[in-house]
């Protein structure tokens, strides 16, 4: 039986991936593992520090390399897509699957987004440094499509608890997967 990678495609040989790893659909990688709402952020740097620390703490990583990877990618070009949304993302060694975190700021922060508007909603994604670049790009494209849904954005923007935001995200993914069939 062919072993599948973290995005539901055939896996490339990788000594750190267990041979019995379960196949995953690319959309499964999108659901945030950690949701932080109404976070009081000072600025973009503070947002990146918060995301790096939260991801590192949850997954037993050092926050410094996570922060450097996210910030280095941001310096290459803003991950602010417009309409108050950004997808900070980076490739990082030491992980075997994508890691995600959804952050909603208490107030919008300057982010150098393409529409020059401030950002308050960020979905941070870290992918394995050894992963397939095409899968990484497919994941980012799916995020952009998902967050272009005004109903999902409204529910995430107004969700009073992480559980409510998580349910909105699940519903949005289900709608998106239903339209792909």
C-alpha cells in the first residue's frame, strides 16, 4: 500500500515520518490547532512574537527559530492579503506536518497588507522544511479561498469564544469541501 504524505498525496521518503502515518486531506491541515481571540497586540512584530511563542509552546519547539522563519518570510513580502486578513507562513525544520494557529487581534494592526488596510485576523501556518513546495502553495491557495467567504469571515470576526470560532472554521471547511466534489 502506498504511504500518503500530510497533504493526501503520495509521501516522499522521509526518515522522520512514521511508516504508519495516516493519510490526510489538505483541508485537514487548515483547521487551527490553537485559536486566540481578542489578543491585545501592539504591532506586527508583537503579533509575530505572540504567534511564534504560542506555536512553539504548544508543540515543544523553540520560539526563536519559529519567529525567525515567520519574520524572514514576511520580509520577503507581506502575507497580508487584504480585508483585514493575513496568512503568516513559513517552512521550518523539525516538524513533520503543518502546524496552524488562528489569531484575532483586539484591534487592527498595521501589517503592510496589499490593500494598505490594517489586519486583525491572522492564520499562521508552519509547514515542514522538507515538504513539497507544490503542497505548500496548494494549502495557501485553499486558505485564501476559504477566507474569501464573507459568511465565514463574519462568524470568525464575531465568535465570542475559541469554540465558536472553531465551529465557524469547521463549517467553512465543510462548505468548501462540498463545493469541490
